């Protein structure tokens, strides 16, 4: 009997210990901002902007002094999700399919989900909007936000919730925070990974009056007042997230990370650094990066040495005790030992940068290679060299006085680029594996007289100037088996276009349709504070073209016109393929 009681006691203690051990697994709250520069924080020497919660997060945690990302949004996201340089993930730019991260990449969400974590993302994804590249296909249990590179309206807008459209209320940053708080509340009894990639302060510049008026009163122009107001609002919402953790007793067992995705979206205070978003110079890729873990990471540390977005996956795996081997080679290093032991220094290393815009011909420049002291920049002519310790503003190119070093770094960079880009695809097929597939104009390849309304082919843009029967729009698709779907045209056209005959063709199958109804949509009122660079929202009509057979394999869906009665056919927002 005594043995039984002792055994029972030991068994109970064992159960309690296991439960306690499970409870010790830390949560992760990962906050990412969009186009917030290093200088957009009070604690970084900006005496105009107010960021009390970010400053407190830094004071109570550790901040990496030289933390680097990619020069643009989607590439940075792909790198922090995978621990790999963005060129290797397939996400080379920001639109026209170049933002899509390869489905075969292993994401931080997939890793943590397979190790017992609930995973949620609330905000901007920007790594693919089609199956199997959406957040819910890449390891996230829950998604509320949008998949595109920017959003058209920040107030009372339509968003994506696990691949279903929903109506949001209020200002988008506040709304996304509400949903992240709800996720934390519902999953507080088990470990969670809550990823909050805000879309502020990315354009279009929309912000509540109270924040805008606050910075206008400080004498700023409308653009900067909007940007600082959006950052101020983000800071307020970060305070809400931290307060939720505190109120639920989760603060001590939650690792909180904050960073931005690239340099500032325009010229403004950014320390002494040269460059902005889209540049490989310091100002384009060096961003704030803070980590907080009470009683584990010493407060107020400023950590020297080169660190980057590719380091978060291996670092968080080690901090959370996840020993799962990565399916693909990781470029980042774990910073766990540096964070947990003040005497440990970051090893000497090299960090590579590259930026590509919307040119399908991937070039080896602009690019850069950073070492502990030196920065080699290559912009297509001859490589430049800067000593960042003595010249943080990159005012003096010292390459001519250091030819061997410059050539060595340049050769290393070219070798890295060749390897990182060896699997580059300029056009990626869209999977035809669901009952509803939207083929947007900004993902089309096109020829002839066609051109984009806005000019760049960013998200939400459309094609116009369809004036010739030689004009074509093409979308590369892949079907795992033969299927039949209905094709619809999302369009605008004037009365004079009535009678134009259009054709959709794929393989040996095609369907034709005459335009029978004019529709001249109107631009939707926008609360922009300044004129935007992106295309405005517009109303559109939908016309069924007909049923078309999609063959198995990879093929182009081609939209063209057989006849044009007057000067043009239509403006095209998208082709829809649907079972209905």
C-alpha cells in the first residue's frame, strides 16, 4: 500500500512536471511595420515623432544596432519567414508575380505549427495570393488581412479572412490589432505565434484625424504628418498588444519582436544614413529591430555586430527549444546565445543585399555586401567601397584606394548572386486547384498597345488601351488534371465598344463573346491626405464569357479581341475562373 501511494505521488508529480514543462514553452508576438525607417522612433534621435511604447519596448529589451533587411516589402517578408535570402525563396520584387514566395519554402509558421503552436497572421502578407502560396497554405491557422503589396482603403474596408472576404470596421491598424488581441485571448492556454505585419506607414497616406492634426500642429506637411501619424497610431496599438499580454499574465512567457521591412518610403530624418526604401545603401536596408523577453533577455542592451531578417527563424527555434531540422539550407544564424548571455558577441560575418523592381530580366545590380566595417555597393558600373565606421553617410567612395579589398568583396557578391538566383522564375504558373481563381491584370504578361492605368503594375492596377486585335493578355496557369471552368471578364467599357468580340483561349480550347453592355465605372472616394502613387479604387462590371476546358499541365490563358468596332475594347481588371 505504501509503495502504491509513493508510486501515485511520483506519478502525479511527473504529470505535474510535464504540464509545467509544456506551460513553459514561450509564446511569440512578432510585429512588423511597413516602410517605417530607422529614424521613425523617438529613441533614435527623432524629436518630432512620438513612439513611447516602442521606446519602452527597447528600454525593457534588447535592440540590434546594425540590423538589415531587404530593400523592399515582399522580399523581406519571405526572408524573415524562411531564414533564407529572398532571391532563394522566389520573392524577388513586389508585384506582377515577382512577390510570390515558392510554396516549397518552409516557413516559421509551418515549423512552429508542427511543434504545437497555434499560428495567426493579422495584416499584410505580400507573398502570394493564390493557392498554394496564401498564408493558410503556408502554416498559418488564421489569417485576417490582405495578400497584396498595398491596400486601397484603410477605413471600413474589405479584407480577407481565411480566404473569405469580410467587412472591417474603423481604421485598419486598430482593426488588425483587435483581431490579434482576440487571437491571443482564444489561445492563451497554449503556445502561440502571433504575427502582426501592419501595413502602416505604407501609402496611400490615410490616418485618423486626431493623429494627422497632431503632426500638422507641429508644422509638418501633409505627407509627413500622415506618415508620422500612422507610426504614432501603430505605436498606440503596440501598447494595446503589450497591455493584453500583461493583463492575461502572458508577458513573462512571451517573446516580443518588433522590426520594419525596409527603409523609409521617402526622404525624411533617418539618422546619418544614405538611401531610402528600394536602395541597397544603409538607409534603405538598416531598420529598427527589438526583442523583449522579461527575465531572460537583459533590459536596455544595444547589441553590436551584423544581424538580419534571416536570423529570426533559427533564433526563435533555439529560444523555444525546437530542434526540428530545416528542410532547406538556412542562411541566417541563431542569435539565441548572444541574447541570453551578455558576454557572447555576434561572430564576424557578411550580409548580402539585392533589389529588383518589376523588370523580368533579373540583373545582378543594384546589390551590396556588408562586413563588420566595410560596405561594397554595386549599381551596375564599377563597385564602390565605404568605411561605415568613419563614413556612416557614405560620402567618400574609397574603392580606388582599396582596389584589392573592393575586388574581393565584389567577386564574393557576384558569386553569391549567381548561386542565390540560380532558380529564378520570371513567370510563375497560377495553380488551378480551387473552385475560384482570380487572374488579376497586374499579374498578366501582355503585348501590343496595352498599358497599366497607374503605370507600374502594382496591386489593384488594371490594363487599358486595348486598341488592336494584336493586343494580348496572358496568364500562365497549371492544372493537375483537366477541368472545366466558367470564364468571366471584370471590365469597364464605353458605349462605342459594344459589339467588340473577345476570345479566351487555352491550349486547344477557346470561347468567344461579344460585349453587349457598356459600363463606365467611377472612382471611389478615398480619404487620402495627399495624391497617391497607386491606382485608385474603381467600380467594375462582370460579364460571363463562357465555359472553357483547362487542360492538364502548364499553359497560357490568352485574352484577345477578334474584332473592335471603334477605337478600343475595354479596360480589364481581371479574368475570373469559377465553377459557378
